[in-house]
């Protein structure tokens, strides 16, 4: 079952919080912060569903980031397998390993690959089964390869993600709400956002 604020993974000891600018397949022994559903738009697409969440984090206009978080779920909206985060100084994406309560983080290089949102759309269109397998979701990957999925939602996903980049009047309120949500997750899942010494 998906990790939620009401159903977090088992608590573990927080690790160190050392981070690096270049991230290549960094394995994290924690689950990602659950999505704030009131800020998300769902796109049902057959065996999968994609949610575009308009994320904002920070406690002041100077210390705030905003942008889309694009989530790939199963058709029931329960289990998440891949997440793309298009905000902050290090654009990135995650493979979510639900059986292990963990994730693998990859940084995104816009200098080589161009803007991230078009890249995400192409990756979803052409590489989704491969990405699902990297997350450990073999059954769904096979199903999509055999039967396909409704890629007609992708232009709408791209529009919603692009809209989430734009400033909004409620940015600061949403940013503080996002920080409160993150601190709540850290309280019930203390290993969140930490890595062991020696991990890269």
C-alpha cells in the first residue's frame, strides 16, 4: 500500500544530510513526501494515472521555489512509481521502490537535454516501461508493453506542468503549507531527506 501521512513507512534513525550537486542514481532509504492532492490535477490513462502537482516550498519570497511535481501512479491512484520534480536548483527525478520504502534519485542536466518538461513528456511516451522496471514494477511495465496506455493525456500533462511554473498570488501561502507538510512527514518518517555517510 502507498505510503501516506496516515500510513508512513516504519520509522528509522535519521542519517546525515550531506548532499551533492551532481546526482547519479543516489539510493535513498526513505519514502518521498506524499503528494498534496489539493494542489494536484489527475490524468487517468488506462493502466496508469499521472498527477501534476503544483508544488511550492519556502518561508519567504526570497527562499521559495515553485514548479510541477509529476507523479506516475497505477490506475487506482494508490501506488506511485516515478516522480519528476521540476523546481529548485537541482532538477531531478525519482524511481520509487515501494517494496523497500526507498527511492533512487537522478539529477537532470538541462544543458544536455534541454528544458525538462518536454523531456519528461517524451520519456513518458517512449520509455515508460523501462522506467517502471527501474522502479521494480515489472507487471505494470509488461502490461503497458503488451497493451499500451492512453498517451493522449500527455499534451494536457505538459500544459498543467508548464502552468505550475508560473507565479501565482497564493505562492507564499502554498510554500508555507508545503513546508508544514514536509515537516509533518519528517515527524512520522524521520529518515526522510537524509543519506548515510559515504553515499553519493
